[in-house]
């Protein structure tokens, strides 16, 4: 029998970049938050400011193993997100996506919790449709180096929709496009953190390929607002729903912006393009705009300034 009045929210991957911002926001909205993380790519520093909060609890746990808890809502974010991290142990990445989804869906079914899955634009692979709308089925190499992540996330989506249809679970599947901001791991190899760290150290900026490939970068605050709004939508709306920012930049344009905003003397060096690196990516945000009355508000320059300030502080504090 339920004996608590505040909503109890489980955030898996809560010590990671996005998860820690989500924990902050959920606590600020008056929820009790349980953060579950195995600290593979996340960091205690991301949540250290929350450890004394009586409404926050941290549990070190790997989601590939079952978990028995009583909660009202689950945000399933556990999974390394950067190519360097998810390709480090690709079998574990697939297990985290698939076994993790099965375990969290089983938990949600037992306690009748609603559950949100952090899926990804990577389900579209190297897209042949541009911009990408939710109706596009994608163009993914099932045996490439990125497949542990892309196919793992696709299989997780399958599981979420089968639990929705078969067990009438309330699910929300959000496809997150490249998101950046404070608390990104400085060494996780993602383009925004790489370029800022390199620029602040006046080291060469590593542009992969010719830098003509595109991405659309969303500031973390906008993404968290959208995720929480999506969780609050009616039970019969599982998504999938794209969230991100639909301003598109080439990687070269990003490098030039970072150099200008840091005042760095770094020069650009061209490196080989990683395999299966998508050539272009931009979300069609029509669905999110219509259903959530949501809009990505932070422009790239503004978000980069905040992220640069974070990394400067990190390096100053040693
Ligand atoms: P992150 O690596 O900072 O966070 C992931 C967290 O999950 C880490 O704290 C990590 O330790 C934890 N984790 C990994 N495997 C685990 C396991 N087996 N059990 C428990 N915890 C585990 O990455 P992020 O950018 O914060 O991404 C969070 C989620 O959002 C991921 O699921 C990712 O796929 C998704 N996503 C992120 C982006 C982005 O641009 N940041 C884009 C698309 C999707
Ligand atoms: N990239 C780059 N230099 C780097 C890191 C990444 O040119 O130091 C490129 C990468 O090849 C890709 C884009 O930036 O085309 C985004 O890479 P990231 O790993 O951030 O995300 P994803 O490829 O998953 O979108």
C-alpha cells in the first residue's frame, strides 16, 4: 500500500551528464529522487551537491541486474552516450540497453509506474531523410562499431512499445539529439567537450573528416524541460518524440565558434572520420512543439559560453 505523499522518481544513469541535471530539476519540482548509477561514465562529482538533500538518495547499481523498489515514475537514462565510452565495452553497452530496459520495464510493470526511455537520434543511423521526423525508420548498420548503441537503443524502443501494447504500461520514448552543457565529461570524446577542452588548452582542435558533417546542438536545460513535459503527457501518448535543437551547424562551424568564444590560439587539424559517422543530423521538432508547447530556447553561442565557463572552473579547481 502506498504510504508516501510526494512523488518518488527513479532516475537511472542519474550521476551522468543529463541524469544529474534531471535529478536537480525533479528535486526542485518537489519530488523525492532516487538516483541509480554504476558510475561507468558518470561521476559522483555531478551529484555531490545533492547528497545532503533528504529528498535525494544515491544507489550504486548496474541496471543489467534486477532492481526491486517502490517508485511512481522512472526515467531510464542508464547507458554511456559518447562513442568512446559506449565502444569501450560494446557487449556491456548492448546489455545495458536491452537487459536494462527489460529490468526497468519489469519494475515499472510491478509497481505500475510510468516510465520514460532516453532513446536517441542514433536510431536514425546515417539518415537518408533530412530533417529526421519520428516516422522515419532509419538507416543503421547492424554490425558496425556504433551498432551496440544504435541497435541496443532500437531494441529498447521495441521493448517499450511491446510493454505499452501488451501490458498497457504508460511509456514515453524520447529520441534525444546531440545535447551539451555543464557536467559533460571532459574526456568522453564528444565534439563539444573535445573542442572546448582543446581550445582552453590552446591545443589543436581535432576535426574528424573534412568537418562538413552536420549536427544540431541542444543546451541541456532545454532538453530537461522537454523531457519532464513529455513525462506529464496523457497515458495514451507513448511517442516516440524527438527532442533537441533544430539549428544545424557543420562541425567546422562549431570549431570556429569555440575558438572565437574562448579566444584560443588553437589551430584546426583534420583527423580521419570514425566509421559510420552520420553525415547530417537535424530533428524535425513539429511533434514536440505541438504536443508539449515546448521550444528550444538557448542559442548555441549562449550555451557554449555557459559550457566554457564550466570547463574553465573545472580546470582552475584542478
Ligand atoms: P552519460 O554517459 O554522462 O550518462 C550515462 C549514465 O549512465 C552514467 O552516469 C553511467 O555511469 C550510467 N550507466 C551506464 N551504464 C550503466 C549501467 N549498466 N547501470 C547503471 N548505470 C549505468 O551520458 P548522457 O549524455 O548523460 O546520456 C544519458 C542518456 O541519454 C543515455 O541513455 C544516452 O543514450 C541518452 N542520450 C544522450 C544524448 C546526449 O547528447 N547527451 C543524445 C542521445 C541520447
Ligand atoms: N567530432 C570531431 N572531432 C572530435 C569529436 C567529434 O570532428 O574531436 C565529430 C564526429 O566525427 C561527429 C560529430 O563531431 O561527426 C559529433 O560527434 P559526437 O561524438 O559528439 O556525437 P555523435 O557522432 O554521436 O553525434
